[in-house]
C-alpha cells in the first residue's frame, strides 16, 4: 500500500517548470522583442536587466553580456527564488570561467557624462579647473565622482577646491565641487592619476571616464535607502529571496552597489567602485525622541527589528575600494605647516589632514558624504563576509555597518591600507566572530568603542588573525599622531554625559554574555602601541580577555616613557601572550602585555621568528612563537606588490591563488 501511495503522488505531483536562462545584452538587446523569443537565446537578448527581471521564475538565471548597464535594477517583493531553485544574476564571461572586473558594469553614473557626451569648459588654465552642467532628477550633490575609477574628494566650497585646502588643513590634490544653484559640476584631476598610456598627464576630464553618482540617501550619515537611485541592484520585501548575484562591477550608486531588505542573498565575485558601501541591509535604529530624527546620539537599538530586516546575507570574494584615500593622506601630510601646536591646539590641523573624508568637521560638505562606512552597511542577523578584499579605503567595517548586527562572521579577508579601523564592533553588536583575516597597514585595526550606551557589544571572538605593518607603513602616521593602537578599546564618557538613558548605569562596563575574547592572533605592529584606551583609564574591563597571542609592538600604551601614564596590569585580562618589541630601541608590550603566565622577550630572534621584519613569520617547532593556534605565515609577497600604482584587481587573495 505504501508503494502505491508513493507512486500515485509521483504521478499526480505537478512537474517543476524547467529553469530558463535569460540573456541580456546592452549593445544588441531589445526589450520590445516578441515575448515568445525575447531573452531566450544570445541572439535575441533583452536590452536591460530590468526587463528580464519581469520574466524570471524560481531557478532561472539571468546571464548578462559584457557591457555597461545604466540601470537601478529593482527586484520586487513578489519575485523570489527558493532554497532548491534560487534565482541567479550572473555576469557572462565569454572565453573564461572566471569573472573579471570592468567587464559587466552596472552603473548609477550620469549617462551623458560617462559616455563623454558633455562639454567640459576650462574655467582656469592655471589650476586646470573644469566644469560641466549636471543635474540629477532627485536634486542635490552627487554622492561620489570618479575618473578612471579614481575617487575625487568632495570639497565643500569652490574656493576650497581651487586651493586644495579644507577649513583646517591641506586637502587632497584632486576633487569636485557642485554648484546646486547654477547646476555646474567642477572638477580638478591629479597628474598622478590622470596619466594616459604615454606622455604627460591629461587633466581634461573629457579625456577620462567620468562617473558621476546620483545624490545620496537619508539618515545622519546618508545611508538610509529610499529610492532606486540609491542602489545598482535592490531586492525589496521581507520574504526570503534566495537570490545569487555573481561577477559584476558595481559603480557610483547613490549609496550601495547592492541593497537588500530580504534574507538569503549570496553575493559572489563582485567589484565595487565609487560605492559609499558595497552591500547594504535595511537595519535601522529607533529614534529616542522622534522630533530629533536620525541624529547619531538620538538613536537606540531595538533587538526586535532584527526579525524584520535582511538576514543570512553572504559576501564572498568581493573587492571594495575607495582608491586613492591612502595616497591622498600622504599628499596632505607632505603639505602640513611647520610647528603645528601640540595637543588640542593643533588637533584640527592634524585630524583634518588624515581624516578629511571622515565628516563635515574635517572638510566634507556634510555628514551625508562621509566615507566612514566600509564594505557593508546596516547589517542584520547572520551575515557572512569572507574571502574578500577591502583595500585603500577609509574603513573596513564601521559602526554604521555592524551597530545592530548579530552573529556576524568576518573571516579570511584582506583589509589593507585603511585610514581608520579594519573592524569596529560597536555600538551594540553581539555574537561577532572575526577570524583568519589579514589586516595590513591600517591606522588602528580593531575597535571596541561603544558611543550610544547599553547594551554593550559582547559575545565577540577575535581569533587567528594576522595584523601587520609593513616597514614602509610603520611611521606613516607619525606627522599627525604620537601613538596608535592595535586595539582601540573603551567606553567614552559621552555614553553617560550625552544619554539620559544611562543615568545610574555604572561607569565600569559590565558586558554580560561571554564578553570579548581575543586569542591566538599574530600582531606585528611596528610604529604603534598595543592599546589605545578610550574613556576612564582607571576603570578596568576584565571581561575583555586577551590570551595566547603573539604581540610585537613599540609600546603597550604610553608612548612618552612616563610610567605614571602607563596602563595598569588589571585593566584587561591578559594571559599567556608572547610579547616583544617590534623593532629595536622601544620597550614593546612588556610583562603587562604578556600577561599572567605569558613571556616577554627582547627581539624576534629570541621569539623564534628571525624573519619577522621582512614579514616572514615562519618558525620552527618548539620555539616560543610556535604556539598552538597562532598563525605563522610568510607574507613576503605582499612587500613586492605595488599598492600605490599596481592594479589591485591583479592581487590574488589569499596569497598564492
């Protein structure tokens, strides 16, 4: 009887519709072709991705031919794949099985300007200042402007662009300004980045690919997405999407290359240029006082919202850059005035030079332009970021990315040449795992610095990462900072002074949960200290535990040599670390950094890593550095790569692949 029932079910069960591959070609396609043939073969493709989206069913694949697609593709809430039959948007790669950058481009750029169908007027031959007419239907400043994938700095005034000077410090030697009244976009290019194949630099924008983004989003930092111009691809609605996006280059949206309100999205082998963030979810904080709107300190975390925002989003083998942030900072440092006052008196000049892309206080037109976002934004529950490259950017993952996240996994990524932090864990994140990443030449790699009160970020594991400064980067920040730490940790006093909800909350943070576990990491941070301490240095946080690491830095905390300023042994819980100076003539983390049961040695040779200065951390069995779980890689290939002028997309990560 059982067999009869099974057979009957198989006979009468509806057959699944066969999956269809839909073809799209920006050069040869036709959205008005007869429905019987449109998109079904490479010879009868759709013209736009959006037209193909209207025909898609679960299990289908959209195969997009090489070309440039001037679209804001919207996947409506009614369109969904299934776990067994996902919908795939895939960049076609004729002749190769590997996706390649700049082959299939989805861009939010102004089509007239990007196709060089505009006239650039030379306003000032002495400064090579050019302008053209620009007006977006949404009105407002363009969020980003690129020339040949090179980011132009948004100067707040035309005079600032003319002088390359922000209100406090020297600014980048290229940039743009938008005159909203006259609808004129002004540009100045940098000779270093405006070189053609041969000959002198060409500073005329007409000779370059100029990508002008739409205006940005809302909220206090411009990442609240409310219209198609804010994304290149947007997945709307709460239901699980089961959508895969593979092999594209995303360019100059108002906010994000990819935006999703839906769970279950996989994003693989994509490149992001001129994007304020690569991928954005729809997590939102809740205003404390609705009348004050989305002001930073007026926002609190409501865990219940995580049930209604994008979850289970995976970024894999993606590339995100804001090139040339690192080179721009060096240009600013080279033009700093002499005899900058010490301490707070000179802070505006120093911070303006290094953090001109951080916010309006350092030179941007408003907070809506800030670069302090990272590869993802507004993360919800159970996201994964893995095997990706975040290179030459302001931030890897900021608080605007992770603030309300839960169970975020960050693993096997390369974070390189970043102007602030590789990974921030604030303000309320819970359950984050950071493992097997390489963090290279970054100002202050890891941050635990909550600024908006309870609940404190906790249940965070940071393990088996490699955090390294190359020799050339050791003193990179010395013109503006006396010290910078591997770990920036502490709860600022503003958590209490600026938030009425924190009245009566003890100023000794009790994290709850499992606290912060930092273990089995290799840290070689020449030119820096182990900790930058935030808040009251007399308040310990024992739930932050650092154990079984290899720590090589110039200092523990104090860079002046004054023992009265040094961090105390019980500030955090430290144990079984191997500590040493990262170079000669400095004290290193010392016995406090080594912790209970740890070991402090004088140099790399004594630790068993004699090649460490050249980024060769291989060690022999039985030596001090050969501790279980601590990675000991050979990173010498990174020293040979030209991060300043080399094509970053040729850097294969992980090394050797």
